C-alpha cells in the first residue's frame, strides 16, 4: 500500500489491514467437500445407463472446498466492497438509500419464498394479495390509473412502457417513427427506443438545463411516438413547464413517457399522473429501498393511464366476483409477455414492506429529507465547486470540475480521492450536458453528521487540487488496490480463470483484440 | 420515521443554513396546481412487528405444507445455509454496481468466479455477469445471433418453455425478426427433419431448450450439425441448471442462455432469478450485459473491473448491444455460493440424486398412468397421461395436500386434456411419490 497523503485529517477513516484472498479455484484441492446430501430414499441409478451418450463425465475446474474455507472466502471478499451499510453513496440518479432489514426477513418467510408461480390460484392468494396491494399503493403514489409489475428492472420497464406507447399508436393505425430524448437522459432511454424499433431524436436542453419548449414544439410531429422525459431531470431540476410539454405532445397525438429514476424527489409531494404523464416506470431498487446487491436485482413496474391499459403485459392481477384474486390472461390487445412468470416478486415484497413501514407521512417526510439533504450539500459547496445550472435543486445537485480542472484535477480524480476519505465516489461525468459533471444525490438516509463529513471531505479535496494536485490525480491511496488498468482489461480480455498447462494457477488471456482500439 | 436519521432540530437548522424558511420553499419549482396537498391513500405507518405479522398472514394464504410436483422452469432444490450467510452481509447486499473497482473488488472477484464456473458448466468460452432471467436471456441471445450473422430469422423449438417463447415473440416483433416454430417427434425431442426444412438462408439461429420443457434431453450435436450446415447459429436455453452436473454440456452450441434459479435461488413466486448468457469467444463484442475482466492495478497487483463497456447503453446509447443496465448481481452471488458449496463432486452427486428421484417417480406414478416420450433420455421431469382430466386429477390431489404436475393442455392442446408435467428433485421424498401414486389410483 502506498503512503497515505492527506492534506487535512480525514474524520471518517483510518487505514486497516486488508486480507488477501485468492480465487476459489486456486484454493481448491481434490477431495474436499462443502456439502453432504441427504440419504437417498429411492433406489440408486446408474447415470450412464439412463443418459447414454448424454452423460457428463467431468466438471473441469469446479472448486472443491470445505465449509469454513467457503465462509472465509466470501467474507474476505466482502470486506473489499464499499456498501450503504458502511456509509454514504453520493451517486446521482442512483438513489442509494438504506435497505431495511425487515424487508429481507419477510421476503424469506416460507409461504412467500417457497411459492411456486404455477401453484393453484387458490393457494396463491397471499402472493396475489401482495401484488395487488403494492399495485394499489404505486398507482396512488404516481397518480396513474393502472400498473404492471412484470418488468425486471428500470430499463426493462422503459422497454415495456415504450411498447405500450407503440401498441397504442398501432391501434390508431400508425406506430409512428421516433422517440424524442433530451440530451441529459440516461443511456438506457435511447437504447430502449432502439430495441423497440424507434429512431432516436435528440432534444437539446435550454440554458437552465430543462426542456427547450420552443425546440420541442419544432420537433414534435405526427411521426413522434413519445417523449422520454426524466423528471426531475438528471440535473435534479423539476421541469416547471411540464404541463406545456404534455400539451405540446398531446396536441400531436404523441405520449409523455416519464423515466421514474428520480421519483424519490416526488413521492407524496406531486404525482406524475396529475401533471400529464401517460406512462412511466418506477425503480423499486431506488425509490422503494430494495437492495442494489452489487448491480441487481431491480424491479421496474410500469404505471400508465387508462388509454394504455388494454395493452399491458399479461397476465394482470384481477379481483373476481367472489372477492378472491386471480391472474387474467385473456388480454387480446396485450403487448405480450416481457418476462416469464410475474416479475421480480421478491422485490415486490420488499417494496411493500418499505411502504408499510413509512405510511403516507413517512413517505412525504422521506422525500422532504432527500431534497433537504441535496440542498444542504449544494448550499455548503457552491462556493467551492462550479455550479452550471442555478435552478433550484430537488433531490440531487450537479457541480462541475471547472475550477479544479485548471490544475489538471478532473471530476474522476476527485471521485477517486473521495474514496480515500471513506466515501463512494459521486456520479462522474454524467449527465453529459455538464462538462466534468460531479453529480451528487445524498438520499434521505444520511444524517446531518454524515453530510458534514462528505462536505468536509470535498472541501479538503478542493484544497488539495490547489495545493497538491498530484495527490488527487493519483488517488485512491488507501484502498487494497490502486487504480486499475481498464484499457488493458478491454484490449486483452481475461474473462475467466483457467489453470495453466503446467498445472499452476493463472488466468488466461483471450487473443488480443485490435477492434477494441477503434471503440 | 425510524429510517430517517434526523431530529426536528437538525431539519430546522439545515433549512436555516440553506437560507429558506420552510421545506415547501424547496419544492417551489413544482407548479402550485401540481403540488400534492393531501395524504396518500395508502396503509398507515406500521411498526416492525406489524409488518412481519402482515406478511405472515400473506404467507399463510399461500400453499404451505404441500408436497409439490411442479417444475416447468422453476425448481425447488435445497438451498445451503451459507447462501444467506453470504448475501445477508451488508457489503454484498447494499453495494452498488461495481463502477468504482477499487472499492468493489469483493463483488468483482465473485463475479469473475461466477463467469468462470458458468463457462465450465456450459462448455462455453465466455459468460456475462447475468441477465434478468432465462426468458429475457433467450430473447437477447436471439438478437445477438441476428447481429452476429447479419441474418434476421429465428427457428424456435416448440419444446422451449412456452412463456420463454411468448417473451421472445414480444422482443422479436419490433426487431423485425421473423420467428418459425419447429415441432417435436414422438420421442419428445426436436423433429430433426422438420428442423432441417424450417431453416433457410435467412435463419440467424435455432433456439432449443435442453432438457426441454418436457424434461427430455435433446440431441444437441445433431441439431448443431443441421443448423451449422445452413450457416445458422445454435442457441441452447437451459432452464434446469442442475442438469449440468450430469448431462453433457452443449459444447456444440454457439450461445447458451441459462436460467440459474436452480443454483440456490428460492422459487419466490417466479423471481428474482438469474439469467446468464455464455458463448463462444468470437461473439464477445455482441454480448449484452455487464462483463467482469481481470487486470492489474498501478502496482501490478491482480484486480478485476467491469470491462468492454463500449458494448453497453451508458456509452453507446442507441447503438448498444442491449438496453440492459441493472442485472441480477446479488442472485448471481447466491448461485456462486451454491456452486462453491457443492463444487466439482457435489454438482454431480446432486444431479444424480435428481435422476434417481425422477426415475422412481416416473416408474411409480407410471403404474397408474402413461409416461409419454419414453424414447429419449430425460433429467428430472416427465409428462404423464393420467387417463383422466389433469386439472380434475390435481383438484383431487389437493385434498391429500399434494400439488400435482402442471396440466399441459393450455400450451400443448395436441397432448389432450389428460397430460401434465411432473418434476421430482432431491427434495421430493419417496413417501411423497408413493402418496401421489396412491392418490392417483
């Protein structure tokens, strides 16, 4: 580990021992076992005679380890991760909030975890009841008319929502050709439009970082299927002319799609259904506290207005005349299925537990605290960092590295240096409408004390950028590993472990790929 | 509200520091007419014990205490205790996508281990770090084959999970990928002659499932031959990953789309599960989803990073290989622990136990019913013709606290109303099988 070079004294962190741990394959040795099966209570079989030519004889480098080694392996690996449980994740538009533990407990109750998606409806009333109550809550929160819980993540929700828009237009006789997407949008928006067979038309933001109304008016025509709008936008600003935006689209028969990534700024304070949105997705793994788990699972319910209801993915949960719940597959205009079964059900359980823990007062207070936190950070740091858009922030604030870049210190460097001070980096270089963006979303889960630690750390880093820029540009200094060579990783991909021919352990590089250079 | 770490005084002082007099000033950019003034009409705030009580009530309204013979893409296997031990660690549970590799090495190394084991199990050269599930993974694999071959059609076996086929149809329609279906022979396997006839010069790929929806193991080599002779890729979908412990991996395939739910993931009424795409190395640039790669840090130490991200939406936007962003990372972590616990010997032993249970179940239940598709090897599922209406038979079984096999007429009307799909795993006991056979007499 290289020598730590703090300018000030970091309040949050000190260095500690970090254990090394090889890959599990390098620790494996023949004959070790981490399992014991139950006694077989039926006659044993000869696999080779049952399967003939289809029988497998070798499982290659699959590991052989005992239970204690497995526990230590994963426990040691876990200590190399940053996590919400260790501190703040100021990642913008990611809404890294606290993941309540009671949610984990209830999702593991036997009748819930062991429920098979094909068990009879009469024996699934609990599962359907969870889906029904969650749906009702999310409809009320968004102000929309109806919902599907089937999409597995936010981008999958976008896919579903745009397919709903497409089916709606097709039912009117013309699927239309293009989707408008602001230049501040998340990359999944244009990627989704493409997967749904639409062209992407880029909509430039105005000087306030908001939708340019005049430009929108020019661009919306009879070929426009929808505008995909993130509100509040990725710079954390509410589109205050949202009603005009909706009117312009609706006048030409186009729909307003809202990317709900930033819904944590709105819950209980305003409702997309009330301000003209036709269809939107929610990220249960952002706004509704289901754990991010190192990148997933998510869940991306899509709420919409009545006009889109006939097209919802099937099945939908319905209440029968006798009051019991059922799955309705008889949906002739449905866009079809977007996923097998009914969605990431385990996430529905957690999201509903979160809603119950909060109630209407808790959800409103949550939103208010999230916005309070972002504005507190903004107030404390706007003298230190450049703020391109001065419009009032909601749940996140986007600074830029403009002042520090003069000394060669970029947003990515300061993000890495933040790691030395015990924080995860903020979102680096996004949104693209802000050159050198430093996008910060604290969420409601941070105490004033933790916010002050972050503010303190960012001020120290700004001072370092003036007095000792190299300490920032070569950071992090306190982590187990220093900056990783991502270029070589992409040019000579090593994507799995392989034993070397002489029996010693080594990873195996694929053939160098020159194509990577063009990217 | 117990999740909110602020005192009333904190809030007041922070508002003063910001320079506003009330919290509503911070929401002033929302036009007045859209400000929501009433309470949301949702259940009131619950105490922790009330939440648990409420979900216990829900849990009790679901089937508990039943013997179940359901499989059909969601399998009940024993889940070693270590899985929850590991994924309950906040460092894994509450971490973000590992975009900052210096503080994400735990997740990244485990994902690299996951990719390695998936390659080893499927016989493929590379694997990604997960997809949403087996159904969307299969759809993405087809889109990948279309990009690789420059052709635009897909031939799909009727023995692929019917819900997977529905998902593929949803994805394919707007990509303008024409889909053709190919039926099954008397053996329950893909009809090879019909397959040969269905592939044309425009066929990008053939998609099969093995073991297929009926539990039958396909002749992957023969199907690969037919596909490859006509320049099409072969995609093999695997819904029951445990089969890979004893069934030869589909090495002849070009792309494998695996649903890894069986590796220690609860049925959970259908999700979250763990899809993954594995393929030949030469298709790397067309692979969707996140991939972890090995590299070195500035001091030359081994480390891992998310790599080849120029395929992905956050770099390429509308030109990305897929719109996927969030994947199923924590579920992939669960499968990684499962595979480590069972390991090289255990995966085989476990798969063989499944074979044994299914053999006993088919033999025993087959005494009062006809086992269909006897002409080909199978793993742990089989189709029974009960000789009477399968729905009615299941209703009668419920009285004995038994959930029978899945009636098939909804998706396979050609099999008649009496056919159902049965599954036995290592958790199915002899007593349960005997009781079901007795009840069906």
